[in-house]
C-alpha cells in the first residue's frame, strides 16, 4: 500500500519578488500534513523581468502549480490568457491571477482566490456575530489591484451593495461601474463621502481596507458615520501587532480583524484547485498566527 512518504511528492511553488517573507510554504506544508498528501512547496524568486521564463522552466520541470504574488499577478493572468487555458471569473474580473495550475496536457488554469479567501474569512467572522455575508453591504477603501481582486467574490457571495471609496475618485467610480456590470449594486466616491450617499439603510456595514496607504505610513480618513454603522472592520494587511489602520480605531468599540485569515483562506482555495481536497484552514490559521508572533519576538 502506498503511504504519504512512498508516493512521489507533487511540486508546487510561490513566485514573487521579494519572496523570502512568504508564509505560503508554512501554510501549504500544514495543509498537506493534515491530509497526508506528499506535497513539496517552495519559494521561487523570479527576476522582475523574468516571470515568463521562470514559469516556463517550472512547467518544464514538472511543477504542478504556482501561487503568484507581488509584483507578478498581472503577468500571471496575461500568460494564462495567451496559452490554451481556463480563466476563472475572478481572475478575469481582476485581470490578475494568484493561482496557476499546470495541467499535464500543457494547459494552464488561472484563478484569483484572494477575494474568495477574504469572503470565507468574513463569513466565518460574521457567523460569530450572528450575521451572514449576503445580508451585509461592504464599504471598500481603495480601488487598486487588491480591491479589484475581491469584487467578483463579493458578487458571488451575494452582498447587498458595494461602496468603493478611494483617494483618486475616478478609479473608485470606474471599479464601481465594473462591479455594476457584473450585477453587483455599487457606487464609488471620495474617501470622505458619508454613508448617507450610498449605503443601503438597514444592511450591516463591513468596512474593508484594501488600500496600501498604511504601507506609506498614511491612513485613509473616512467619514465617522461609517464606523457608527459598521459591524466589522477588516484590514487586508496583517502583522504580528495590530495594523496601523486597526490601531487608529482602538478608541472605538468595533470588531476589527487583520488579513491573516484572508491569507490562509486564499491558500485553502488554491489548495482545493490543485488537489481537489480541502484542509481545515482554521487549524492552520492558529499555527500561522503563532508563527507570526514567534517571528516578531525574534526580531
Ligand atoms: P494594490 O495592488 O496593493 O491594491 P495598487 O494597485 O497600487 O496596489 O493600489 C493601491 C491603493 O491604495 C489605491 O487605491 C491607492 O489610491 P489611489 O488610487 O488614489 O492611488 C490607495 N492608496 C495608496 N496610498 C494611499 C494613501 N496614502 N492614501 C489613500 N489611499 C492610498
């Protein structure tokens, strides 16, 4: 009888630049261990102008799939859209892919599991508040790549309404129009727009920070009424300590979450795409949180 060790391990990778910080190998190793799958998962640092060659070499070496991170998600999408392939709805909406599956016949499946991962984490956290995601409306702050990666998943999850607020208002409006085009009721505006402009009265508000402002030490300043209506504030960023965005809300009595759950759930979705099996993401999330804290203590 074959056991996990005697079977040849399928190879998977995460490609980025930089990549040394990536927690994906830890996450996928834990998923594989849970399910007894002989899976090998490595970090690959691709040259900034060498993503295409890196993918070709990995495919030739028999690698079964790749996670793709900054700055290559748009390249991953464009590679897959040129080859015989299948593009998921989420990847097509975002024009970006974070998951590639290399099939034996040379075809490539490109998916974007970021938004689906976010929605799984939101569903889990809302459940503890006695709420469902499809009852809620979302205020999304930011209109860049991270934001557009989530819109198709919000539509699939059946949220009531999406408000996109962004420093550059034209980008917020454009993303809202694209959301409306896939039948997700949406509106876009400036960061200081009050909820009365766009909200669906009565639907619980989720605030999702998809902007990269705090990377630059800045904070999106929203109209205070949004916080008065919010049931959960979610920052897609994560760190051992509360993120700057969440820290800025410490004086308010609000349920807050960083994006570590999104990271683990997007990995769970990628793992499902590759293997057809679903590990327990919550079990892994607990370990990833501990590892993050331990790493921070060492620094
Ligand atoms: P990502 O892939 O992380 O989304 P991006 O596509 O460059 O990166 O988008 C960054 C987002 O964060 C944008 O919505 C950006 O606002 P602009 O469209 O106005 O550039 C937002 N952002 C970045 N720095 C910001 C800041 N200091 N204040 C507010 N929003 C900021």
